[in-house]
């Protein structure tokens, strides 16, 4: 696939500053929602074209620096814009959040036996984690355990990591004033109790709101198609789908793994438009998988619930959990997630 | 002694090969040690038989005694539990100096075996034992293997030798429920199926078809629903299904859907896993729920009959 180049080729970039027009780059679902809001009749347009998110990371990013983001399970949240957040105050935020965490834990709100209260909070920026220059700079928050020995191991063990980013978040940027910083996608790894405490602090401090980001079957199918479309030198894992069947009285899970080369061959056979992925192609790709399955088992997978997709690029679960496996397509994966987050906020 | 009984005994003894004669007569326990000592087994067979019949006459052999002899002849090498156990233990102990083997007899002619594995140099690990349940009257054994892969061939060897079979083959059938495996393997799962009355009208037995009080309301596709119910019932039966938790299919089949991938010769390599707390019951409910066609694919319905839940499917 082509690396991402001139902004002009993106429909999104050609949108004017009017909020209504920022939906030109929307998915069919968003378009429908928009027309319902405006109470205009929905006119079916040709299947929305979406550029496959296979861009390279920008030149000034050290792949080593973002390596720690890969192969980790992240829980996703959407985040409304932060009010009066400043990148120059990161050290102060570290201090304030640290104090807050310790206070909360001593209150007994988050009780974990044997917990070490010697923790340190670090705020840092993640350079290069953006789609366009307009995107706000991504930043990272980490809770580390303070080492008892001052000499060795200055940096303790990382207990919790959370990062905030915005990849191609133009549609959101255009709707807010300058006092706000838009970082709609939040990813957390670590104990749920820590996520809750940190979320509370951010909500209080910046008047924002976190909301768990679920991924529905429609978007999971898109992800599966787009990630299968990505060109890979080497495949690390099979392309795998998990469906949950709503039958009673017993639950039934169906896992369908296909050799990654075969999945790619199937996709290539379905794919017609160079450099783009269309709704039609996604539907056809999924239909092929359904029909192959039906031929053998006489079961209609389309009547069941898609719960998880996994490829060599990334894996995603409907509960809003994601694991990114390939640094080459990191930005691409995040771009789609940013879009979902923005959609949830609006 | 009756003429017919005498004749019967004579013919039965004649059938016994000379090599097994003393073994069988001893197992019969009818003729005493002393009596047997008087017989010259090196004579011609006819003479031996003649002598033995005379001895039976002396002791007034009845038809029951004769019948017992017949049984013993049939079951020449009766299963000897003690011998099985000692043989099994010996095979394992000869290979691995450190191994703990324990036995427990249960009814149904089954023996539970517990094996804790060690190596030439380390003591047996009592916390990861392997359990085997062997049904002596059948060619089946069930194992729960929580041990190193390297011990598995040795276990197979021990079972084979101790049970005096030629070969041991691992079946593609796995479950957490021993009773379900037994049900499938011994075909016991339709034992509850005693009171089925084939003339009972479908409506009374079916699930999901409501009785309508208002005759103006009809089910649009009542006929199709009935067909699905009937086929499901024919396939799965009325009885509770044996409980297994998963089925796995390794598919290497060509993709067939119009022009897509039409030129491709190679098959699609897929691995499909079904999992459920009670897989067969879940599969049974799919067609009535409209999620699957009826009849369901034989790949799924054959699981109890074929005694497999791991499959490799290729194009023919």
C-alpha cells in the first residue's frame, strides 16, 4: 500500500471549517446519524471510500521509543477535550497527580494488599504520534514504583501506563475553541483501580469525561479487512475471528483462524480500488468467510455476534481492548481508533 | 452321567489344543489334582480324552459342569487383573526408576490407575499425576495427561503390554467429562430413550411452538418450523446429549464462491474451534433458533457416532 503522502488526497483534509462539512470524511454510519440529526432524508451515496491506514511513522520518531507500546493489551476510552491543559506544566501535573494518587490510596479507596506507596508519576510527551501537524501532541503518563535503593535502579518498575493521543482528529479540532486540547483517544494498561484514580484526577482537573470505548461488529469487520489489506513482509500470526453465538441454554463460541497468506489472497481477490478500502469490499470479504464456513457447517455466522478480530497488524476485542503488533502500521491503527473515539464523543 | 452330557464333555475337550489342556482343566477346577496326575498327557489325544471322560463320570459331572468347561474354553486367556497390574507397573519401573503407580478397582470391571512421574535422577512429582481408567472388558482406556510429552509413549507401551493388545491408538476424542467420553465410546447415550412413543404428535413434544388460543393467529412458517424440529429431533434424538466442551476442525479445502479465488489451486487453510460448556446441546439448538440450516452439517452431527472431536478435513 502507498505510504501516506499529500494531504490533498484525503477527503477529510478538503473539508472546510464548517462543522457540518467535517462529516464528509465520515463512515456510512456517521453519515446516517448526521442526516437523522438534521432530519434530512438519507440519500444513499456510493460506498464511502476510506484510505487504508498504512502510513509510516513520521521521520523524527525513534521506533525504539514506541516499541513499548506494541504487544501490550490496551483498554480504550474516548476522552472529551481537556480544558486549559498545558504542555509546559507537565512536571507540575506529575507532582499533583502523584499526591492525588497517594491521598486516594491512603483513603482506602483503592485497596491492594501489600501495596507500595512509594510511587512516582511521570508525564512525558510522545513525539511524532500524530497524523497531521494540527493534531495535538500525544503524551504519556506512567506510574512507577520508587526503588528503595537510591543507587541502583533509579527508575522503578512501571506499574501503570496510560497515553493520550489524537490521530487525524480534524473533525473534533474544528468544533472546539482554543482553550481546549483535543486528545480523544486514551489507552490504559495496568490495574483497573489505577485507571479509575487517574481518570478521576483528569476529570476534576481538566473538566473532561472518560468513556469506555466499545467496538461493534461493524467496525471490527472494517478493522479485519483493513489490517488484512496491509502489506506485510512477514506474518506473525494467523488471521483469526471469534464469534459468540446467542443460543440458549448454553453459550457457544466459534473461533475461525485462517492462514494469513490465504486471508491476503482472499482479500486481494476481493479488492478492486487501489489504495482504498470500500464498504462493498469489506462486506464481500466477510461474506466470503461466511460462505466458506457455511459450506462446511451449515451455520450462518452472520446471525451471530463478532466479538474479536486478530491479525498480524493488531487485534481488537469488542469490549474495547486492543493490542498492536506491528510498528509499521501503528499510526494507521490509531487513526481508526481515534475516529471511533471522536464518534463516541460527538 | 447322562449320555448327552458325556458326549458334550468329550467334544468340548476334543476342541482344546493339547498345549492348553492342563491350563484349562486346572482352571475348570472340576477334576482334582490327584485325578489329573493319573492322566498320561503324552498319549494320543483320543486316549487322553477317553481317560478324562471316564474321570468326569467317576465324579458325576453335570450339565452345569460341562457348560462351565465350555465357557473356560471360550475365554482361554481370561483377563487377570492382578497380572495386568503387575505387568503395567513393571514396564514403567523398568523404564523410569522413579515412578509411583497406584491402582483402585471399581465396578464395571474398571481399574483406576494413578501414575506420578519422575526420571532416572529425580523423585516422582506427586502434584502432576496422570490418571488412566482402563475398562478391562473393552479395548478402551481413558487418560488425563498432565505430564511431559516424553512420558506418553511409555504410558501407551505399558498399557499395550499389560493388556496384551497388539497396538494402542490415540483417538481424536477429548472432553473434561469422563462420563461423556464413556457414553460416546460405549454408545450409552440413548439409554434414557425408553419411553419414546413414535405416534405422539409433534406439537406435544416440541420446544418453541406455542399453542395458540386465538385461531386467527397462525405461524407464518409453521411448516418450516415443524420440518426443522423434526429433522433436529431425528439427528439428535430426544435424549440428553453427552457432554463435551469443544470440537476442532483443521480445514484444507478450496474456496468456492463464483469468480473469487477461482484460479487459485491451493486450498484455504483454516482452523475452526467450537467451544461451549455443553457443545452438543448448543449445536442442537442452532437450527430451531434459525442460526443454522436443518439438517446441520454431518461434520458436527457425526461427533458421537465417529467418537471424534478433532478432525482434519481435506477436499476429496
